[in-house]
């Protein structure tokens, strides 16, 4: 069940613009977190920053694979006594496969990173390195299997985003500020977008709804970023 | 860092200049601790000393100090927003 394109034809390319917004927001958050790391030298900010960088890179790969890659090759054909050569443009599936694999793997690693940092913070315990290795392995396996059954990726991403949203909601309950409410709302919307991506197998129009939800989530994160800067 | 920010915030709230004794009460520090923190603040050019004509010593927050408090506020807001 190989499927490379999930978007309806009229939406093809527009989703890449949505993804660019997500990349910018993810990089802004990563940059802020890295600045705090430089200021405090606390490792959690470095890893939080790295997680968002991985999410941004994942979206870059999604955009690259959205633009179907072509390669030129010379084909020689013989019909009867006549041999002719012509230049043909062929779709290069290897780039698509690799691009989607990297998109899914990096996205899952980024989400696992955010989850582990937040979980460690809420429990005040150290993260076991073996757990990190194990989760990285599972992220890779999930990305590989998602090549054949794409919903596996969205189910895994939704699960991780569900946990992340729960931890942000708990933080919001503890320290209820405008920005903490916005962060938990943004992640709740991104979580819903992953659930909507699962429904794409029934109707490709769900892809559009899911992309709009995802964009909305990242725009709320962008608003949060500017509200933090205004302080 | 929290203590340094509290000290700078106390100076800022007092109209950007404060007497050392007032700062000691406001920041809840012993004389010895205040002295060591003040040395660090002056060394990092976050605060400067000023002597008035009537020979009173004041601590004045510098532009760098004001920038520090702003960055610290943003950092705390970011940290609280994301539960870090």
C-alpha cells in the first residue's frame, strides 16, 4: 500500500506553504530555547531547542518530497530495424522514499525529545539513556513501517502529541498564565491535526482539514512566542 | 541568577537607584552576601556606584543591567509557558 501523495490535487503545493510557517515557528522556539541555554547552561534548554530543530528539519524533508523529484535519463529503444534514443524524465522514487522516511523519523525523534524533557521536568527524575536508545529505535521502525502503512506514523505522532498536550495542560494547571494556556491549546490543536491525518485514508479532503489545524496550532505557538518577547 | 535578578529588580523598582542598606533589606540578604553579589554586579557592569554631593552612596542600575532584567523576564515567561 505505497502512497506518496495524500493531498487533493487543488491543495498540492499549498501544504508546503503551511509547512514553511511550521518551520519558522519551530526554529523561533528552538532559537529562544538555545538563547536560554547559553544564558543558564542548563542542558534541558539545549535538548528542547534540538527537538524543535529536528521538527523543523523534518518539515523541510516533507516539503522537498512534496515537490516530486525527477531525473533525466537517456533511453534507447529498438522497433524493428529502427533504433532511436531519447531523453526521458523519470520520477525518482528513491528520493521520495528517503524523504518521507527522514520526515517521519525526525518528526518522531523531535516529539520524543519534547516528551522526555517535559516528563523529566514534571517528575524531577533523570531520563535513562537506554530508554532514549530504545525510543529512537522504535521511532526508526515506525518510520520504516509507515512507508507501507502511513497511518502508523500518524497514530504514533498523535500518541506522543497526546502525552505532550497532557503535560502542557498539567503545567497550565500549576501556573496558569496566558502563554501557558496558549501553549497547551496549540499542542491540543496539533494533536487533533494528527488524528485528522489518520482519516485521510477514507477521504483525501481530511488532509486539507488536518493541515489547516496544524497551521492553526503553529500560529498559536507563534503568537505565544511574540507574547513572551513582549515581556 | 534568581538573586541577581531580584537585586536588579529591587533597584529598578526604586527608580533605578537605591541605597545599599535599602537593597540589603529588599533582597533579604546578609551584609556579607550582599557585598559579594554587589561585587559581581559591579564587575559585570550591571550596576554602578554613585556618590552624591552630600556623600551618600547609591547603587545605580546600568543599561546592561536593565537589559539583563528584561532578558530574565522573557526567559522566565518562556520557561513557565513551556513548563521547563
